[in-house]
């Protein structure tokens, strides 16, 4: 099973979601025993020095349902108590702060 040693945290699938000043990365990774799990990473440029700060959580498949239920319940609570206007970030959108091209290369996956 030595072949699988290099598979620890091997990336299987990745989805990048741009949301204004933040970028979210949803990555499916594989453990040594070929078990999949998800990492969710938020990346945001710090205004003071331009450094990208990343926050990451790990989500294991035995927790998917509970996590999804908790997230949905929390989002539903906010939507029930305040107006939520979902933003659509598109390249044609006129913004007061244009997206910088170098943001594309700021995060090593």
C-alpha cells in the first residue's frame, strides 16, 4: 500500500467561487485510504498589506447532512428576519472596485 502514501490530501475536485472581495474554494480531497472529504477555504485580501488571508474548515462525509441542515436553518433564519439580496458577480457588472487580474493567481490549490 506504499503507492497510496502520496495520495494523502490529494485533490480530486475543486470549485472556485468568487464573491466580491472574497473567494471561496470548495475542494474534494482524498485520504491515504482513498476516503473523500471537503475543505472549504475563504481567501480575502487584507487591506493593510495586500496579503491574502485564508481560513479553512474540513468537512467529513459523515457530517454532510448535519452540516447542510445547520447551514440551511441558519440561512433560513436570516432570510426570515432580514431582506437578503444575493449578489451576482459578473465580469460585465460595473463596480466601484474593479476586480484585479492578479487575484486569479493569488491562491495555490
